[in-house]
C-alpha cells in the first residue's frame, strides 16, 4: 500500500536482526511514495538490531547530523576464539582455553574509557581507494585500516557467565563494537568475538520508543504514520535558533546572506562542533533553513534551505 501524502521527517525504527539496512530502506520506500527519497542514518550490520533512524524526503538532507551523534549499544561477546570479521559470521583465526574472571574483565574495560585509538574491522563498509573494505577482504587483500580516534563515554559490564558477557556502552560516531570485543580479547590474552549487537540509541532516538517494520506497515494501512514522524528540526536540538521576519526569510530563501547586526541575533563563538551553524524559523514559527556564520562573524549565510512544496 502506497500513500499519496508527502511526509518529510524521521522515523525511529527498531531494525530486527537479519535484514540489511538497505533492505529496510527499500521496504519503507515501497510503502511510501516510490519517488520520495528515503535513507537511513547509520548502517546496522545484518546481525545487529535496534535503533535505525530513517529519513524521509527533505530529512535526507539532514542525515549528517544524526551520523555525528553519540550512540548507545548493548554488545554481547564470547571468549574462546576470535574471527576475521570480529563476529560470529567469520572464520576462526585464533583460539584459547584460558579462563577470564569477572574482575579481570571489569579492569580491562576501564582501559577503554575516554578517547581511544581504534582500528576498524577489515570487514566493514568503509572505503579504501573507492572500494569497500569488505570487498577487499573477500578478495584476500591484506590492507590494514588505519586507527582513528573515537570516544567511549560510558562502558559497563551488565552480564557475565564465562565465556559469555554483555556490555552496555555509549560511544561517539565512528566507533565499532566489533573492534572493541576483538581488542578486549587481545587485552586479556583470551581471543573474543561479538555474538550480538543491539543499538539502544542514536542521539535523541531511543529503542524504548522505536517501532518495528511490521508496525510501520500497520500504521500505513491505518493512515496513522504521521504521528510517528519526527520533524526536520528534531535532530537539530544542539544548534542555536534564530527567528526571522518576512523580509529576512525571503532573502535567505533566495540565497542572500544577511548582516548579523541587522537581525537582532547575538552570536557567541564557542568550541562546540555546531558553533557556526544556526537553525532559522520564519515569522510563522516554521523551521526553514540552516545558516552558517561567516568566518568574520558578520553575516548569516544560507547553508541548507528547505522549500515547501
């Protein structure tokens, strides 16, 4: 069943283990208008489940803001052997009969808190010279992805019954849970691999309020989907707001920058990652653009403008 209305916004979807993120997107696209853009904000591997924010229509132009958000996960690992994919789908590359105690694991977890240098798995969707790393790996390539800085904001052991364990983590964008589990095994000299992953949050989207694909289909049939779509500016809560009069709004919509001194807007530079971005609302209180402060701090320039159909 396809609907005729133009929905623009985000859906907090709970992906089940099994389908790829791309399959989920194509399924939703078939439910909605085939010509309406649909995407996701952060791939979940087929093995993984949990929060997969879906962007529809004009919201696809804001996916970058969700990709940069912190993410929460529940990760299940198993000691005894490691694999080339760092999870249960790969080939065994190392094994051990060593026993790990709870206090040893908890101590090891402490070393992963804060900013760390993490090497992504070779079996990942990252690219090297235009080619996906998992394709390079399947061809037998020996490329080693460089380490990159990521942050572990919180990490705790919530279940432990050797060789199984489960972690609750809150991490920055770019973090790989599979790498964490693999590195834990190296740290404890007892190979480990990931056996389950559930994403519990992406920014303001939480698993407790996410809906599954079959529920989405039912909402479509009952024409109740709109109540489950989050507005465009829902993902922009950390960005300063400015309210524009009619003349200012028209200028920005036509790509014309405006003088900050003429807009009654007080701009205070800071070190935040969105410090030079402003979300703009028209005289009716409707969000219509993301603006960027010029390098000299004197002008507001339209970065992304969202025109009503």
